[in-house]
C-alpha cells in the first residue's frame, strides 16, 4: 500500500500542483469525444459502436456531475506530475482499450448482448451514484457508520456498482483483453482500497455486528432486524471511498 500510495501521489517527488480529481475527470469526461473520434476515424457508425459511446460516454458525464454536486474528498488530494502520469497511463488510460478494440475490429454485438450490457450498466450506475450520494450526505449530517439503505446488506456497494458498469463495457467489446484490464484495476486498486477502508471503519462502535451480517461485495445473508434499540443505534454510515 505504501508503494501504491507513492506511485499515485508522490512519484518522482517535487511539487504537488494537481488534484487527483482533475486527472480522473479528464479521463472520464474525455471518454465520449474519444469514442466518437474513434468512430469517425474508422468509419464505424454501427449500432454497437453507438451503444458503446452512449454507455461509456454517459458514465463520464455522470461522473462529472457527481463530482460537481457531491465531490469525494479522497480525490481532492494534491499529487505530483509523475503521479498524475502514473494514474492516467497505468489505471485510467487502459479503460479505453475496450472501445479501441470494439471499433477497430468493427465488432457487431448480438441484440441480447446489447440488452444485457445496458441493463448491467444501468444497475451499476444507480448502485454506484446512489450509494456515494447516501454516504456523502449521511456523513455530512452525522459522522459514523451508515448501515441502512444501499449499505444494509453490502459494505461496498459503490465499488460493486462501478465493477458492474465497467463490466458492461468489457462485455460489449467482445474481447478478452478489457477483462484483464479490469482484473488489474479491481485487484490492484479496488480491493486494497476496500480493505483499507474496513481497517478505518473497524474503529467505530458497532462495526463487528455490522460486518457479521453483511457481505463484502455481495450480500451473503439477509440482514436481521436488531433485537433492541441499542443494537439498532450502534451504526449509521461508511467512511469516504479511498
């Protein structure tokens, strides 16, 4: 984790002129024009290419809107120019491999695949944005644990939603390589972030009982109602996403 933090925040040293959010927003917001440019260069105006542009492109716009309305404090940290390059090249840039492969290969997805990808994407966006919004405003009103709503049965619904929507992009591409990119990001970034967040949350009263009745990413059991008021009051929210 120390090595990863160095690569993502302090790589090569020197001043820290950039916010991490600016690097992330550049890639997310640039996805729609990037995909449309690919389509124009290759002449691929197929329905599959348009659907991909609509899905991945709209996610970038949704991300910018989310960052404007309820920005995540974790993305506001200042980073070096070397760290910004690392983030873009090693983590965010590879996300664009899916549209490159889809458009350059002129992949034509089956109608059932288009339907499934849209459904997976829509559910993922709602889960990610909804849980991030709940976390942001709940913690602003009262710091502590949030254990209801999106967090009632899963401890990391925001990460689950992001994995679902990026999974829809890889599925739609019709190629195995984007899945390797996702495996790298999920294993090298998402999982460590979730484990670090749980270490911080474990200091809060009520964490043990909350963790015992919820799943890490998927609900492995239905949360039971607290037996008394004291149990019901011992938790309310999650910490900011790393």
